C-alpha cells in the first residue's frame, strides 16, 4: 500500500516524488492527523499512512497578542493554520533547532529562522537558564543535552 514519506529535512514524498506544489502540500498538511495507530493524511473518504523521519510542520512567524492583560504568541504554521503557542512545549534540540508542540500536542513544529528571531526578542537569561518572558510570566526553556541526548 502506498504511503506518504517525510524525510529528515521535512520534505514530503508520494510514490517517490517530492510534493513541491505549495498549495497541494499545504492541503495535505491540513489533512494530517495522528492517532494511536500512526500518522495519517485523511479526509472524509480515505486515509493514507505517513512515515515520518522529521516533522513536516514549521512555524513560519510569531505574532504577539494581548488579551485581558495577558501576553501570548500566536504561531502561524505552514499549513495555513494559526494557533496560540504553548510556551511550556518549547524545546531546543542539540543542533540548536527550536521546536514546539502543535495541534493539541499531536505534532511538533520546527521554528523557521524568521520565527526564531521573532522568539529571541522574548528570551531572558538568568544564570545559565533561559526563559521565555511573556508579560509578567516566565517559561523555562527545555535544552536537550548534547552529550546524552536527554533534556536538561
């Protein structure tokens, strides 16, 4: 049975060919879901499995919003959707790539360089610990240990 494949660079393939058309890729990403059996591209008529080596989702930009005195960041994703960034899910991988959870925790998204530089404006350092400062609230960032591959 044919399946989609996401390679180590987040590129999507179907039957060995890369999906490069922006609107088709965006549409397929918007149909992506995960359950206990795996990752799927599914609509009301069918579902096709997805083998993933890396996330196909990217945070393309961040937008600050304030509501009822609280500051939060809205993540604009490469599938055309937007959602509130959950700062507690931010993690910095050993290669310094920054990821966050999206879609109710079902997937991770990689911050693009543009989104990364938008995030840097909110970072503060206290000793050796980095925090995301949103208004009066601070969120510690998870740094993966380069030597052991674990979180520190």
